[in-house]
């Protein structure tokens, strides 16, 4: 599961959303404190609230009903369509947001050995068509979660799940409309880069 993504600078996010995509974004009233985002880290997400499109900082991961010290930071989109109720239902229905990332990272099952220790290979992914990568998210109060779906051909050799990545033309559909057609990301191209081993030790 994805537990790490990298943010561009706040001004880069603003310029992309306002100038490149021509979105009516409200001026942010906060500063970024980090660019590498892990669970429990605060990051800005794009959402529509009180008739305004804005970036709002939230902590990555919902509180677990079983263990409050272990946040649940990925939400399977398939869960919304199952009959049994879940902790995600209200967020999927009415509290959707978008993560604006420079790239996201995934760890594979493949092992390499370094200094007598075993480590998993790690890969970086981004949308090759646009300067920034958009990822579907949901939120509740001051928390957000990344939405995941079945892997496409790019992700399948590395991991059995992938973030639900979006194109700019799909922003409105994810935020406001029926999103069922977005579940399938088979035709979404991804640029993949294997990280050097010295950067894989985290």
C-alpha cells in the first residue's frame, strides 16, 4: 500500500491549479512544513467547502477504531460499493478531495541485499503527461485518506494495489459527480523510476 508521496512547493501547487488548470482556487493561508509525506504527516488536499475550492491542510490517516496509534491511510474504492457499512461511507459520499503530488512511492516484494541486510526495492511513480500528479482522496474533519484501486499493467509487477490517480479533466467528476467510471485505471500511463539502493534504506 502507498505510504509515501512527495509534495511540490505550495507556490508550485497554486500555480498549477490556478494558472495551468484555470481553477478558481482560494489563496492558501498556511505554509508547507515538509515535502515528504508519510502517515500522520500534515499535507494540503484540494476540496470544495462552503462554496469555495481551496487547499486545506489535513493529517494523513483516519483514526483506527481498533488501535488509535495506527492510522488507516488507504481507502479501497471497492469498499464503497459493498453492502456492509464501513467507516469510509460518509467520506466517499460527500467528502472527497484530491492530493496534488510531485510523485508517489511504492515498495515491491523484490529484495536486494546491502551490508548483510535485506531491503525491498522501492519505486517512484508520476503522471508523465502533466507536471504534477493528482490522486483521489477522501477526508473527515482534520484527517484524509488516499483512495486506492486495482493495479494497472504498470503497477501490477510491483504491487497489488495502486493509488486512484486522476487526470485534470477528471477533477470535477471525482469531487462532485458519480465516480464509478473512475475505478478502472487500466489506461492511465505512469512514469516509473526504480530508486537507487542508497535511497531505499528507510
